[in-house]
């Protein structure tokens, strides 16, 4: 088949337009077009009076080789790549050591699924609870301010991505098309089939809960074993030349498990585990991350700015945005994890700290749009001297937000206009806060470093030039957003193993190798393959 890219048509095109566009592009007759399938559909809304849909199509035609030769210099006409997933190994019949997966976010979930599908019967350890129990604990925290440090937005089956917009796109390089495997398995588990072809697919929280359960059931049916409320306390290591290798894991409750391969997919908030690993000598480096606030506007304003009179078109849905500003002080401010028609959520995982995040349902029908507006920070400039210093920076800001918010998990907040002029806010405006347990109006410059305040004050008016109304007085900022990505990287080599602990496979967002559901799932597949090949090699 041929893959045609960058086929542009008006938003309101009729059913025959795609076929006619193919015939025109290839200069062939209708009889020469045997069939075609939709691979991807996006849109270009830079001119909201003339929004165009952009298609990628897989086309079956007569005389394919002749057409390829004819369009050899056209980058938009190529052979359709083979994107089918192929297993790299099968478990030996005498499997003596089952691989262990630590953490059940998207990375751990896909690592476990791929290993199970190859017959390796993984053991999965998750410090939090199963997804439905975890959901009850999380909603309980939002409603009653009762935080369970082991069962919340960060910890539990499904990982932090369960309480998000469920975005399934990234800029990660994916030459082996693992992302298609991620999308396929999500559809098998109950995701809408449109995630296979829309350019910015999303799922939403409630759909993710059901999907995670179905994927767990599949792993169990293939021989996998789950142990919830089980935290890794310490690695059991033995000397291996100048480095170490895994012998087993010491678990909470005094349990022990013998193992040779451990996939460490613990997420970006497992601070106690990071500390334990560092104290045991696992090589860890500090890495950059970002800090800032959640910003809320009325979704209707964002829709009008992006789509103009096309608001309400079902193909477009609720509008999103992606913004970047390079400041005079050398900092970069950008939007992150934008949630159209969603809510700002309480994402704390430690007592006495306030953290914000964003969440949407599949429908994206809530009144407000929200996004993180964050400033990049680096270990060289902002938290030098220790690999875990970024964690301490996060903790200090979260504790300050807890204090300023009233020490009851209310989040400090401020109207955008007041933040820009340096005035504490006294009452909310048109934009009603979506954050629960609640907000405390204040001066947000009290809860972040001055360079963050100055950078965001410069960036918001710049963003207003792209989205009219972005700097309006009664939009709302809520703090703090500190868990944008992991503040550490657990270094691994080309074989995906820790650079100084043989058998330990750092993976996903917490280890510094992913950012979001889709890329974390991809990394889980990569690391699962590395483990499978290592076990198969040992058995041969």
C-alpha cells in the first residue's frame, strides 16, 4: 500500500472529498483506486476562519511501483510502513526466575503486559491500591482532606496518568512504532477506536479506570501476579566486579522476593524509594524539571480564540493550546499538560504539602480550561550539589503552598490580573475555581522563587497576544505545580540496565526516560523487550 500524507481538505468537506483528493494527488482514475483507509486526521486552526483537516491515508492502488517511481521525489507519497508489533522472544519452558515489575503506572503496566504476552509471567509490585480502591481514596481526599500517602493521585494502579486528561501523544521518537502497540492495547481494553487515527488522542479519567482493570485481567490470564500495597524497601545486591547485581528485593511487611531482573517503573513521586536507591549506591543524577502554577480560563474563551465561528464542531471538540515564551532573564515559560474542559486537582502524596495537577474526562465538557504554566529549572543553576536536591526543592515549595493555603490542603490562588500587578486577591471573578478541597486567595509570589514570579509575569502578557483574553483580570492561577517530571535520572546503558547494578532496569517517567502516558508505555515496551532478551539469552 501507499501512504499519502498532508492531504488537506476544508473542515466541512463532503464524503466524496477524500476519494477525489486521492485521485487528484496521484493523477489516477477511480478504477485504479482499489481501497483506502484513514491512518491519521488532524487539523490546522491557525486561521480560524479557514480551518483545514489534514489527513494521512493508506491507499491500495493498481501499478503501485509505477506510482512510487513517478512520485520518488515527493515526501508525501511513500510505501506504507509495516507497523505491526513483533515479539522479540518467548519465555523458556523452564523459566526459573520470573521478572519483577515495580510500579503500575503506564510504563509498568505495558512492561508487564508485553512480558506476559511473551510468556514470562511477571510479578508486579505496586505500593498503592487497585485502581477502584485507589479512586475512592483519591476522591475522599478531594472531598474530606484525608490524605492516604500510599493511595492518591500519584500512587496506585494506573499511576499519575489515571487522574489526568489521558493524553496519548508525545514528541518522543518512535522508529519501531511501539506507540501503535500502546494504542492498540488501549483499544482492546475499551478505549474509543478513534485514538488510532486522531492526531491528539485522549481518553479521560473514568475510561482509564476501566481500561486499567481489563489490562490487569489480561496479564493475570497470561500468568502474571499482582501484589498491591507492597512497597520495595531495599535491593538485595551482591558484588559483580566493580558494580553490583540484583539478587532480590526486601519488601514492606518483612517479605522478600528472589529475582534477577527488576524493571523499576516507580513514577516521578516515589521520593522515599529514590532516597533508598541512592543510599545503596545506585547511580542517580539530578535532571531539569519545571515549577509554576495551574492557570484557569473559561473554556469558551479558548474555543473562540482558536476556532472562531467553528465552535461546537464535533471534529474539533474543545480547543487546546501550546504556548512557549523565552524570557529576558534567560528562563523559559511554557504551558504543560493542558486540559480542555477539565478541572484542577489536588495531587499531593505527602502529608503537609500541596501539589496541583490537571484532569479531564473524555467528554471535556467542564466549564474551565486549565494548564500548567511553568518555568524550567536546572540542577546547575537552581539546586546544585546533590543528586536529590531537586526533590528537596519540590518539597519546600509544596510545604510552603500548604502553609499559605491554610494548612488544610486548600491551595493558594490568585487572579491573573492581581498576580501581574503584585496585588493579593480578595475575591474570585467570572472564572470559578475547580480545585477541591478548595482555594485560599493570596499573593502567589509568596510560594515560588522570585525568578518564577518574574518569568511568569513576563510570559502571560506574551501569551495574551496569541490567545486574546489569556491575561484577563479574573482568570485564575492556583499553586503549586511541581511534579511536571522527575527531578532525577537513574542512569541506564544501551542494554537498558542501570549503569552500575546489573539486572536493574530503570524505566519510565520516574527514572527520567518518559513524559506522559504514551511515551511511558513505549518505554515500558522497550525495557520489557530488553528483559525478555536477557532471560532468553541466559536460558540458551
